């Protein structure tokens, strides 16, 4: 496996850390890399084969609030509209996932209406489940955003942007006390919906 490390020094160090952890987990879980690794903003996903021959994907990432509940969410969804979780390492947020087809996403559908329909259908399935314990709550996230609004307003020189921030904060304030109990996908977009052998 070869991972090109580029960018500013902090980014290079972060990517090098992901590469080293990938190598460590390949050994630890007895996985064989069998494809090019793909890097995201703060993750590295490597196609692998498990010891029993199962095609999978090893995802290493920088542990932060955004990914801390990912394994719990994937367990709750249990493959219904989401990738299946095969194994995880909670202290590092490292995941062994079902292998999806990275060459086939919703962005490849020629009809944008069909893509939006697929995404909407998936979201309705994903939000059908209550959030498991330990997952960040939407109410807490909303309150944090509202707490940061005054500083954001003070720092923004453009009056039009300040007005937009005020409007957004007002809209959020109206619903922040009623976040509900559903399990929500943090980053649903066309590029994050990939095909699988078990589902188109």
C-alpha cells in the first residue's frame, strides 16, 4: 500500500499518523490490503480482505466528536440503509466495514430526481431508529451553535452575513428545545451513498 503524503506540515503529520495506524491495524486484525487507499478530510479508507476471505474496508480516522458515535450508529442501523460494521476499536475509532463499490455513488445517476429520491428513501429508513445511548444529542449541538453565535456576529464584518447569521440563529432557537430522539446521519450527500453487492 502506498499513500502519498502532501500538504502543510500539520496535515502531513496527521496523514502520516493515519498511514501508520492503517499498517498497525492491518497487522493487528490480520488483514490484507488489496486496493488503493482513499483519503478523506480526516480519514483513510483501505480496501482489505479479512482472514476468512471477506472483502472489507479498513477505516482509520482522527477521533473527534463527529466520529465518536459512528460505530454505535452503524450497530444500531445494522446494515439497513448503511454500511455494515464488521469490527471496531473504540479508543481509536478504527472501523472494519463491509466493502462497498467506491466507483458507484449517487453522483453517477444521470437523473438527479432519482438520486434525490434514493437519498430521501435512505434517510427515512435511517431516521426510523432512536439514537442509542452515548450518541451526541442534536439539542446539545444546537445549543453549542447558539452559544457561539454572539462571537460569530462580533467577528463578521459584512452586515448581510451578520443578518443571515441572526436569521439562522433565530430559526434554530425556535426548534432547539425539541430535538427528538432519532438517529441522524451527520453527512448525507450523493457522494456518501455507495452501491453494495446486497443493494444497488
